[in-house]
C-alpha cells in the first residue's frame, strides 16, 4: 500500500492540473457575469493558461534535472497553490488572468514533467505500465469530473470554492511528497537562456496570432491592432499571419540552437534528435491532437448549452455527464485491452470513435437540443478519449531510456498544453469568425430597416461578441431598436450561433481525421507478447 501511495500522491497533483480547465469552461457564463467581463476575455484566459505551460514546460523539465525531480515537484506545487488562492480571491478578470493563466501555469511547468519522471523512478516493469495507466485514468477522471464539480459548485455555491479546494489538495500533496522516491542524479548544467526565449516567444506568437484571428482576420485585415491611432497591417496583411510566421521562424531557430548546443558539447533545453524516434514522434503528435480536440470540445459545448440554450452550469455538467462516465470506464478498459490488442489498434479505434462522436454532436446542434443524439455523441467522445488516455503516456515513456524520462515528460506537457491552447484558440476563432459572418449575412438578408442595419453594422464593426441568445432582444432595445426589430435581431443571432457552432464541430471532425495520420508510429505489437518473445530470445 505504501508503494501505491506514490501514484496516489502524483495522481492527486495530476487531477488538479487537468481539473482547472474543465471547471473554468463549464463556469464561463457565471464567471463572465461575476467579473464583468466577456466570453472573448475568458477564451483568452483559458488559452493563456495552457499556453503559459506550453511556452516554458521544457524549462520546467530541465529544472527538474538540475534541482531534483521531487524538489521541482514540491516547488511547483507551492507555486500552483499560490496561483489558485489568487484566482479564488480575484476581484476582476485581470487578477484571474494573473493567478490562473500565469502563476498556476508556471507552477504546472514544474509539476507535470516531474510527475512523468517520478512514476519511472518509483515503478518498474508491469507496475510502471499500470502506474502510467492510472495517471492517464486520473487525467480522464479530471476531465470527466470537472464539468460536474464545476457545475454543482458554481450553481449552488461559487466557482471560487473550486480553487480554494485546489489550495487544500496541493498543500496535502506537498506534505506527502516525502513518500516519493527521487533517484535523480542532479546535473550541473547551464540553462541556455536564448533557447528558453526562442521556444517561449515562438509558441506564444503562433498561438496568440491564432487567438486574435477572430478579430484581426487570418490574411486579409479585418480590425487591425492600433498604435497611436494607426492600424498595424504590414503590406496589407493581417497581423495574425505575421505573428504565426514569426512564431514559426522562432521555433525553427530554437531547433537549430539545440543542435548547435549539442555540437558544442553543451546541454540543450531538449534533445531534438529524440524526434527521430518514430514511436515518440507519433505518440506526442497523437497526444497533441487529442488535447486539441478535447479543448475545442470543452470550449464549444458550454457555449452552446449556456449561451444558446440558456442552461446553467449544473445543467451543463449533467449534459456532459455521459462523457464523464465513458471516459472513466474506457480509461480502465483500455488498460485491460492492452493485454490482447496493440497500442496502435487501441489508439486508432479511439481516433475513429472520436470522428463519429464529433459528427453526432454536429447533428445534435439545433435550436432545440436533440438530447438522445447529443448524449450519444458525448458518450462516444468520452469513450475515445478514455482509450487514448490509457495508452499514450506509456507509449511515449517506453520509447526512451530512464535518463530521458524527465525530458520526455516535459515534451508531453508541451504537446498537451500546446494542443489545448491551439484547440481553444483555433476552434474559438472558427466559432466567432463563423458567428460574425453568419450574423452579418442574416442581418443583410432580413427585413430590418436600412437605418437599423446601419446601426448594427456600426456596433459590430470591431467584431461580434458571444452573449446569451436570450439577452439579445434586451440589448437591442437598449440600443434604441423597436420591439419588432429587437425580436428579429434576437432570432437572427440565435440562428447565427447555431450555424457557427455547426461549423466549429465540423472543424473538430477535420482535426480528428487528420490525427489518424499521426498514429502510424505507435507500436503494433501487443505489449505482453512482445515481452514474452524477448524473454524467449
């Protein structure tokens, strides 16, 4: 029992890391009202929470090698607890952004790589496979439980209590950390600051550009940023394209810098040559795609249920409950299936089920919720995510030696959080961009008066905001529209929300299909059979 207490401690930390995002997603409308902010601002906060982690995760992994993994785990847990406390007490979205998106993210960059490495330190053989499966199941359970916990606490108490509970859990983790064995041989290395800056600014540039595409446009400028009253759109091209191009160049420079450091005999932030390992490359790519779909799903579904249909946080959590159940069940089932099926088969079955689930959710997205189809889509989404979670951690870690586990743990964190950032930014951008297009088209083809159309055009010149569809009539009346025009506008807006959500769900289908190409390097042998053959040889 003492032996398995280690994975319980690490699992508690993993649970909190994953729980945060799903709780905030399901509580979007309540937090928007409580802090007097907007859905777009919350989308930015959600994106930057994961982007902070992605940007400096490699540094966190390297610090684990320098300080020792257990020390990095404890320090990161303390930082995370401080961020959770600031978030719980935040009076406005700026403080929430500081506590949640920044400080919690910085704590997580030390904790997440350490979890992966400490599992390898404390378990061997079949126990290690089981321990990684448990961590995967815990992640799945956090994704599953987040909407229910967030919905219940937000509806009957306050979303702030979730973050207070996180402070308590992380305090318990810190006090119990002495039970965790750390076999790290601390390295005396110089951390290359230029590498840290290149990777961080490169990732931030790519994702921030994607996040702003809904406002700035992808290529053709829509509403460009201004400096001194002058719009910035170099050569008539949107800043989104320039930022993403600059980010790609910085990431390329980062990769070249790592190769140069190795050639000089210095310690790189990450050994780029590890990407030549087919199993690791495929495992990380599928992991990133999985988190892209998950983040997109958990951003869109609450917007649909709360902003379009008017459900509260608890009702939203209940609608997501089928995903919660199936995700936990198939995280366990995936571990059992690994005795008779290869990791590649399990992963590809999960990916195909994810495509089917996204198609069902697209079909269920109407002005009146098609409860049966929606529940089936959520159940299958949980099934797919559970199967993937049961395999990918061990696939990645088993592709390298124990000396490289901390580094691979950092890479896993990068791909998880970069995938989450891209999912929220990309799907959110598609959703809001499609909403603006559909709304403008609906207004132009309506029987609203020319004066009303001109007023609406002026009010939405800088983009359109996601608001509860039920509130549009009141907003229109306050802006000076008569009752008939206000009701017409509310109908147009609701229909535009439905249309844009369907476009965004189609985007998820495309991402899920593309992810199938990433799984070619996943091992095609059943783990038990492979070991038996090795033993016979």
